[in-house]
């Protein structure tokens, strides 16, 4: 069976932009489309989460405009990121999808659901919150501090951003990066500096934006986060769940922004149950 570490990378031209993506899993009428985090490319998805969900669903993960191997430049607003994702999904011929959005990917998923409600059946929103408030405008300072610590420690900044600096958190971080290294061939291009800065601007301006009317999103939503998220406060995820009329929420203990990766053995079965309802 094809897994995340060996599935080939495909591409499709959408409105003059070449999008790269990977697709695997069980054939289902409604695929699960993955929307990834700040600075992430295809190889930054946790194989245990991808493979776990692909065991029962068709999974599609892609680089949005300007990210990794996809052409053009990253837009500086969440609305356009959502519009680009909609164009990609429809170019693949899908009229209905489930969305899995992590971090800024969760914000993009909300834009998709608001712009094209007919396209979305269900959503999983992890490590994310609603646009406006929640201290999201502070993200550049949080990220900058983590990058400084990472440079001194000679580690990836996600050691500090995704996981608590406890014994349990450090162990989970090391295991996470070991899993990311499992794929050795046909790896994606790294994030560019333009993409990184554009994403950060979109996140920051999103934090200062007027709140969206999330009552318009009637699709069922599963919200998840860790209980000590430095990037998107756990309370912000709780606020998201409260604003969505048809949502459930799980907050994982002793974990941070990457709580769904740290607790993947619990999280994946919860997602599968949610998608099966």
C-alpha cells in the first residue's frame, strides 16, 4: 500500500499556475484536502496523521500558490489563499470535499467555507482560531523569538513553537521530526523567503481584521488544539468552536501548537469518527 513517504508528487495547471500535490488513500466520493501551516511544504505533514486518515479516506495534500513546488507568489491575504485553494480543488474535479486545516491552513479553510459553502462537507480545524482578536497580531514577535532560540540551539524553530519545553514535549518533538524525515526521495522545495513573509503578513493582518460571521458556516466542524499553544492560544480555538454553530472541540493535555501531532494516536481515531458521522 502506498504511504506518505513514497507517494509520488503530481502537478496540475490552474489558471496558469502549476500546483504540486500528493494524493493517496482509499477511494471515496468526498476526499479530505489538507491545508498546511505557516512555512510548511508537503514534507511537513506528519506521516502518521496523513496515513492514518488515508486508511479510510482519499487524502489530497497540496502546496498553495507560491508555496514549495507550486508556482507564482504567495498572496498576502487569507481571502486570496482561500480562493486559490478553491480553484485548485475544482480543477481536480471535486464538487464536495472535507477540509483539514492546521494553523494558518485552518484560517484558509474558514475562507473556503465562507466563499464556497457548497464545496465543504466537513472540516477539521487544528491549532487555529477565528480571524480577528486572540492576539494573533503578535505572531511576528512569537515567531521571531522562537527562531532566535532555535538558532542558538541549532534546532528547527518548531521545537519551540509546536511543543512545550517539558521532558514529554521534547520527546514528542524529536519523534515528530523523525517522522518528517522518513521520506527521502522526491522531496518538496523548501519555503521561499517571499512566501514566509507573505504568510506572516496575511496572519498578522488577519489578526487585526474584523471578525467573520462564522454562523454562516453550517458544515460540521471538529476543532482541536493543545492546552499550551504559544502561537494560537487554546482559548482562541475555544472561541472558534463557540462561534461555529455545528462544532465540537478537543483540547489535548500537556501539548502546544502541534498537539494533534503529539497526540496523533488519539487524534486520528477522533478525526475518523468525526468524518464517518
